[in-house]
C-alpha cells in the first residue's frame, strides 16, 4: 500500500521550463516515471494558473494526460493544489471581485477540479503553505506581493474549513491534507498546523492529513525530529505524507558534487523515508523531481542543485540505492 511518488515535470510556460514539456516529449523520462514510481504528482499542472488560466476557462489537458498515464501504468495520483498564495492566474489576483464572488469562484474551482479526478486522486493538498515563516507563524493574510493568500486575506480563516468541505463533497474518498515546507521538526510552524487541525477536527471539518514537503539541503543537516513530528499527527488519527522531498547541495558552477555530499544526500533521503515508514498512516513518500534534468532547484536557489535521486542522464545516485534497500 505504500506510495513512492515523484513530481511530474511540466506545466508549459513557466520560467524554469525553457525545454519542451518533459512529460509530453521526453520518452526516457516517461519510461522512468512509469517504471520507478507508483504515485505521480503534477508539479505545476493542477495549480490554478495552469488548470484555470481564465475565469471561464479550465485547461485539463496536462492533468488529464497524467491521470491517463497513471491509470495505464497502474499508478495513483496526488493532487496539488487548490488553495495557495502562489501561482495564481492574473485574472484572479488582479480581478476586482466581491467576497461573495470570490467564495463562489473558489467553490466552483474546488468542486470542478476535485470532481473531475474523483476516484483517481488518492490525496489532495487542499491547502498549501498557509502559515508564514519565522518564530510566530500566522495565517498568510497579507498582500499577495508579500506572500499573502488571497482567500485568507479576502475571506478570513473560516474559508479553510469551507475549502475542505467542498473538496470532501466533490470526492468523499480522497484524503484531504494540509501541506507545507519548514514543518519537518516539531517547531512553531508545525505546531501552528497541529493546533489548527485540532480545532478543525473538533468542528467536524473533513481534514484527513498533514503533509510535509521536505525541501532539504545538505547544508542544513537532517531535521532529526521528523519521525516524532509525523507521529504526533498520526496520534490525532491523521494520515501523513512526505510530498516534495529533495536534498539540494551547494556546488560551484561547472563542478560536480563531492562523494561526501552524495553520501550525505543519500543519508538524508533515506532517513526521511525510514521516518515515514516507521509511522502508521504515513503511506506516501514523493520526491520533487525524478531527475536533476528537470529539477526546480537550480532555478530557485542559485548556486545549489543536484537535489534529486538521478543525474541529468538518469544515472541512479547513492540516494536511489539507499532508499531502494530500505523498501
Ligand atoms: C515549484 C515547482 O517545482 C516549479 O516548477 C514552479 O515553477 C514553482 O513551484 N512548494 C510547493 C511546490 O508546494 O508547488 C513548489 O513547486 C515548490 C515549493
């Protein structure tokens, strides 16, 4: 029952994708996706800006293709994501909508997208990255330019419960989750989720799980409290997941990682996998990119890279073998 997943690169026009859409064009990549994984996550293809590019236009082409590919290869799909501050279309962020209109827009989007993939998507990241960073995390109610979430700002925190309820109505079987980065350990941000989720559960809101992205770096060291943290969510009766793990490293331009960096990376990946395997209800472990060839890391973190388990040429790295041996 355990899901080993990867993000499926693509989504079209984004700045970090100067190459033709890998999912539709790279045969070797498609082969690796089908062979090595039993769960696929759309890296961008189900985000608002891709799947809902104009107010009255949905674009299901890429997500449909992923769902079809998954079915054909007996894989499952993770949904990502319905409620986020980032990668929203301009029509939404710059539109001049009343509260009632925004509520209706969100409801329609959630029910349309979740409903379309009913029975095919086993977990949805309903709400993504809703808390701010730092020692005192709060819900992201600020301006969009400062990382604010349009739904939280315009509609208030109660909209979170509605988002989960609408998703549940559209697919009662899907596991509905919160997802965030920087929540590997027991820390203020993960505790903010722990508290919020308990409040929502007490109100009968259909929250099923807590997901940890897991964007790690060999520079920072492994978040040693991961298992304990997963366990406390599991103890609430929730499912947990690692949804976007990668382990990046600092490598000067034109150079390759050292053997020590690769060993360290392998250990970090494997410790995360083992933590998940050790906790009841952690049934899904997804790497954010199968190969360095299409990793988002070098684009977003300058001077860093080599964060996935396969090289540009699909050579398996120590991280791949170490995790394989743990399964
Ligand atoms: C990233 C993708 O990998 C990039 O291709 C895209 O340009 C930006 O978003 N947290 C998330 C993911 O929840 O959706 C992000 O994915 C990485 C951080």
